[in-house]
């Protein structure tokens, strides 16, 4: 797996936040940190990679240009964990992860998704969070739950 970013330009309206960014290919298993002061475009870059932000240039995964794929296919390949999630939801962790799996892989049976969720929660050591509402979780626990949702979707890349 290789993620390539070439000549990426993005921003908001007429204001360019990132201009002509190219990055060395990111290979399978690499952990990459995007560092910088507030307001320089770190989150904007990650949103662009996940196709949640319009951009110009090319972002490709294993040679396939993501902007040429259906959004649903991009979502299958890239798991995006925003910095914060709405806390007003009454959904419990299990429901959030189940919904993420169903959205990304609608062809999977309910029982198979449940098996995947139980295995992933167990591997991450968060089975105690399964029936807890997101609004009642600490920030770290909520992040663990969102990571579980991305892991269960079997995304090639997880962006957070």
C-alpha cells in the first residue's frame, strides 16, 4: 500500500491554506505525524486526503487517484477520525461502530459485523465501553471507540 500526494492545493473559498504540497510516498505500515502551529492546515490536509475537503492535485492510493473513485469506495479505503465528534448523540459505542461498519460494508451480515465488533473491542481492551454513550465517555475512551470503528471497517488508511 502506498499513499501519494502530488501538487495538492486546498483552502476555503478563495483563501488557499495549502498550496502545491507534494509528499514522499507513504508506505504500508508507516506512521506519519503532521506537525505545525495552529491554523496552518493540518486538519485541512487530512480532510482533503479523506475527500472531505475539496482540493486540486492528486491523492492516490496504490496508484488509484482517489478523486476518480466513488465516495463510498474512498470511505472503504480511508478511515477518518475527526478531532472532535458531536457529543449530543445518545448512541452507545457499539451502535456507532456497527453503523460505521454497515455504511462501509453494507453487504456484510449483521451477525458477521457483530463478531468483528466483539473481536475488535476485545483486542483493543474496550469491551467495557460497548454499551456506554459517547457523550458519557472521556476524550480518550471516545477516541478508542472511533479507532475501533475505523479498524472494523478494514480501511487501508486511518487518519486522525
